[in-house]
C-alpha cells in the first residue's frame, strides 16, 4: 500500500507539474475518469496484498519457524562440521572432525577437548572414527568413538592419565527445551478466525484490514497528487505522508484497543477505514463542490453590486 501511495503521488505529481494533466482535462478527461482508471489498477495491488496478508505471509513465516525449531532440536552430532573446531556444550567442550564417511553416518579423525566439571583438569580424546548410538530404552544419544586414546590431567603437571580404548561412549547433549509456540505472524488465518482469544481476533481483523488500505490510499493519493507548478515537485509529499502515517497509526491503536476488548468486535478496525474513506471522498468530491458553491455566491454578489 505504501509503494502504491507514493507511486501515485510521484507519477501524477509529475504530470501536473509538466501540464500533462491540464492537457488531459482539456481533451475531455474528467477527474472521475482518472480516479476510475487508477482504482482499476489498485484492485490488482489489493488482490496481491490480500493474498500475502491472509495466506502467503503466514505460510512463509510457518516455514521459517519450522526451520528454527529444527535447528534448536539439533544435537551436537548434527551440528558437527568437518574441518572446523566447534565449541559445544555451553563452551565446555571443543570438538574437531577431519571428515565424514561416504554415507555421512560416521565421523573420521575425531578430536575432543573438554574441561572437567569439578575443575580438576582437562581431558582430551582422539579417535579414528565415531558414530551416533541411540539407547532404545532411555532414548539417550551417545557418540561412540572407536580405536582411540584419552588423556586426562591438569595442564603443566606430569601425572597425566592415558587410556587406550576400542570403543568409548560420550553422551551427546540435546537441547534442554524447545519452545515450539508459533509466532503470531505464522498462525494460519483460518485458525485466527476460529479462535476466541481477543488478541488472535485482533490479528485476524488486522490481516483483513491490510488489503482494505489499498483503495483508501488510492483515493487519497489521486487527490493529494495535485500540485501547483510553482510549489515544486515534492512539496505535496510531506502532507500526504503525514496523512498516511496517521492512517496507519490509528489502525495500530485500533488493533490494540480491539485486543484489550475496548472496542466491540463487530466494529473492529472498520471505523478507521471509513474515517479516511470519508476524508478521501471529501478531498476528491467535496472540495470541488465547495469551490463551485463559492463561485456561485461570488457571482451573485457581483450581480447584486
């Protein structure tokens, strides 16, 4: 809606500055014809905005939310990347993997350095290969290392403990908890429509109101694009943008009031659209009628004089 609003202001404003509108009006094109042609074009934008607001945007946000949740659920094994030192387990463990097997199920050339939780020193583990094992009873995941060594001790001391192993299991830390609560922008419109939550109902009315902005701002822009050549190309943009900001701000205020149940749901956000539709209709038709009445009164005054 904002792009359409500015586009009409700039395009028609240039046509007024270069007297192209004057030529059109002299050839018999009326204000209403210009408005009607612009409204036809705005219907396309309205359909696009409506489809994005009601369907495409929630669907896209849901896909993004799914990707984020999957990443949060990833264990250390899924996060390992060959050829990189990676700090895992809140920074207490550093892991390095040289490569992966052809089937991507086994790690090759594994190095793990980990500080002991009791602060007694450092343990370093090297292994030729490693794979993931899931305990069928508890569901716990382990990184099983094969044919390696484990070194334990405190840096600077000589009493290191060296252990050779054929297989060594290291528990993989999973995420503590994953909040899968969907972002409100990712909630399908149909779910909002069926919800009894005032905030969800307010969001539903907000999505419905977005495409309704398009015809209203089109009506406003066609009238506000009229500019006197002496005023400059961008003189009319400031008051027009102030009206648009006020329009959008009132919609946000109305949405918050609806979420707090300070406004009846049957009224919703419609009153804001009706208010600015009335402003646009007055600017488009009322001012011309007012000027016409003024000229008639002035003509009568001159006649009487």
